[in-house]
């Protein structure tokens, strides 16, 4: 039996299956957009600024923004230049053609191997995975489900040994349990699903001369689940808004859920974003003020398919209206201390964090960038007042673990340089492409003692921290097309944002296209490039990519020859290789092909050249890329998750082949015979 019909009857705009939409985000795209604020439209802001410039002769702000996505108007049969070495350093591989294979397809001359898969044991006393005999106790000591972000941290003084830290975003119960029926979910099934969420920390070891990695039962191995204790820090810790029956202090939370992407900090910890947390809560709040705040976050509005509220009252909104306020944070985990208590940082604000990623300025100032992955929501940064302390000693570690608890949180406003040339078609407005300026609006300041100061009229500091979206609404932040991963280039300091798509852009009653989001009914997304005054408030931007079929008129590849690029749709996670090239993984390819991983040249005469490095199996999503000289790691999420599939009739047998059930897994790819990725 497929429970799908109980929840959805619509078709998704991209290739993501309805069942994935149901379990991953509670069918967010099939519900009304949570942001109903009447923020100024992009063109209105530009016009106002232009008038002020005429009157005041004001100077321009400073920032640059990357590429944007395109609509799928044509087929995906664009010819791609495939000669090895055709790209800049690091992109010299033969581009993989778009395909629908049930396999990870990699370039000629490369090899691959599974590193770890759902259910693999992390501890010597953990049982081997048994699909037909799962238990919650076993899952709590095995690798979790639907891996997303991956971080690879070298173990000092031990060549070829690393800690692999992985998020587990969500569970799809109907593909996990034979004969699953949502109306008859058992306590054990719910407990297994809770144990399959969170994060895994596992030691991995390399093989000399190859990029393969193998898991080991190392001393750092750890599972963090939906029932692990977390500590709340920052201005909302202890707030009445975070207090519940189980935690009257408002400082201790059980679990982390829907952990999407993340980042590795310079001080050796891992940041993880709690994204579509709203889909785990059912019911409505009785208090109208609380109900309105929950609605802005989509709580009680989603098609929550997990039914945890049947067994745990904290997921019942009517019983515990504050519990959902305890999710939607940036989580920090210290993988070097398996006994440490993970932290949820309230100074960084609460929204659907795709991730949080760190840039450190020349004077040691720490800046954390984060996007709110929702249609028409916002981009944020946090500038710490504490500077990073070098070294790995105990004193440095204690200090650096508090860096994200004091500083200022900002939300972004953008203006375009060519407002009169944006009509929603995606037509390129100038010789320089899509360009503009921006300003970071401060909304919350947190002092060294953890006390907050609201910078938004009519809201307390605790309210800004907990209901950050409402603060963004009040200050008129720019509505973006699902801002997801947000990464600073370690070579140049420029910042890149994946804007995945927004099919509601320009539709009745919704924000019109603007220069940073230049297409109506945007199916394919874009990538924004920002030149930021990192510790300051001004930036300039341009679109690096407007994604889609290169043969379509509404696509743009930084001015590069579109006959020489790979089709790319729905950018999601971002990473950089050692040479400064941008790598993009996709989620929901709207071009009738599997999702994949792409390398993009950022500088020189090949700027904008985009080449597909790999594709993932049918029904799967490409996540968590790690790019080093000797290997590429990707997390293959929800392989075989299609609407006509079931346990009895699987749509994929990846990664184990034969008649096996599909299992999310981490894959390593390396050059046959050794050598550097993308280098001859």
C-alpha cells in the first residue's frame, strides 16, 4: 500500500517525486507560501535608491552575486565539450552526459566505491543491518538514513585517517518498512525513524594510492539522533518561548531533526542546519498569536507524514505549542569529543537553515552565512564580536566554541542595476549580466554575556531570535528564490548562494521577478555571487549562473559560450576544490535527467564553464560534496524514491545491486591509478 494519496494529488514542478516532497518537506510547494508580508518589491527599492542618488550623489555599495537558474524550455540534448583537460585546473575531466541510469555515473578514467550506507554498524557491538528485522536499538548504533551534508576532517598525525561527519535529513517510512501503513504506524517504527535522524560521526581510513575510504570502529564514532540532548545558548536560551512541560528551563532540547546541509568550522567543529522541521509537528495552537507565528513557519500547515505525535506529545502542537520553537536552529557538534553536548545557537536566528558556513577575515573576525530555504524567504549573516583564536589547545577550543554566541545578526536587502530591463523572462539585462548592490540590515545584537538587543521595532530580542522570519518581514528583506547553501570561496572571499527554484515567482499575488530572481515561475534556479564587506554592511552582487537548458534563451553562464556547458537544474549544495572552482550538487533536476555534481570555473576566460562530473541513481539527490585533490565525496540521498515504487517493487537496487532494497549511502570517486581530481 502506498500512503501517498492520503497527502498529495498535485504534480511537483521539478523531477522530485511527490513522495519525496511529502516526507522531506511536508509538501511545502503544494501549500500557500508562508511569507505573506508586503515587503517592498525589488523595483520599488531600486527606484527609491535611484532617486536618492540623484538628490544626494550617494556612493555605490560594494558586493557581488552569482549565477541564477533558468526555466526548462527545451530538451537537454545540448552538446558539451568533453575533451579531457578542456577546463581550468581541476576541471580537466570528460563531462558526464545527462542520463537516467540506476547508478552513480562518473567520468572516463575514474573509479568509485561506497564508503558507508544506511544501517552499516558504527560500533563493534552494533548488529549488521537487517532490512526485514530493524529495531530502534540497532538503528541508534548504525549509520542513519538519507545522508545529506558530509564533512571530512583529517585526524592530526595519522595519515590517511579522517572523521567523516554526516547529516541525516529525513526518513521515508514507506520505503524503510515492509508493509508500512501510516494509519497503523507502530511505536517501534517511530522510534526507528527517530534514531535514523540526526548525525553520524565515523572514522574512515584511506587506502594508499587510491581515493577509496573504509569505515572503522574508531574512538570518535558517535550517533546523534532525534532524542540526543542539546544545549540552547544565546539570547533565547531560557526564554518563555522555549519552555515546555519536559523542559521548564528552556535550555535543554531533545534531538535534532531535518538536518540538511552544514559546514566545518576553522576550529574543528561541524555546523548543521535544521531545515524543514515544521513537517514533524501536527495540530494547531489554541492561542491566536502563537498560531500566527507557527503559520509563518509552516507548522501545522504541512502534510506531516511521520506521526510521531502519536507516541511523543512534544510533536503535538496543541499539547506543546513551544516545542517547535526549539527546532530550526544552527546546531554545532564537536566530533572530537564523543561525550560533549551539542549546541543550538539562538544568536544565529531561527528559520529553515539549509546550512551555516564560516568565513574568517584577515583580522580574525568570524562571519557565518546562512540561507532560509523557503520560497520568498531571506539571506542572513552573523558577524561575531569574538575573534578566532588559533591553535588546538584547550583554551583556544573553549574560546572558539563560544564564537557564535556573541555578535550581530543581519538580513539582506538587494537592489538591481537594471530594474527597467527585468520582465520575468530571464533576458540578460547588460553586457555584465545581472548585477546589483546590497545592504545587510542588523536585526539582533547579542552581548558577550548572552543578552540580546533587538534592532527591530516592536519585537523583543527573544522574539527576533525565535521568530527571525518575522523580523526579516518587518525590515523589508528581499524575497529570494529558496536560498539554500551559502559558501565563501577560500581563495577569493567571494560568497556564493544556491537559489534552487521558485515556481511561484511572478504568479498572482506573489512577488514579481527582480534582477537577482529574474524569471517568473522559476523551475531551474540560479547561483548568486556576492562580493561582501564581510564584517561590514555593504556588498555588490552578480548572477554567476541562471540555470537550465543551455539551449534555452532564459539561461546564463556568466557570459560563457552556452554550447560548451552541461545542462544544470536546481542548484542545492556548494563546495570548492583546492583550485578555487565552484562545485554544485543538484536537487530536483527539471530537465528530465538524474541529479548530479557539476564543476564551474569562476575566473579567467573560462568563467562560467560548467561541466557535469557525476550523476546519481534515478530518484536520488546529490548532496554533501567534498572535493579534495585525491577524491570527491557525495552523499546519495533517497535513491529509488519514486511515486510508483514500493518495498515490494523497488525503483532502484543501488548500491548493492541484485534484488536488494535501495539504501542512501556516501560514495567516494577517485582517479584510476591515482592522481589529482580534474588534473592531467
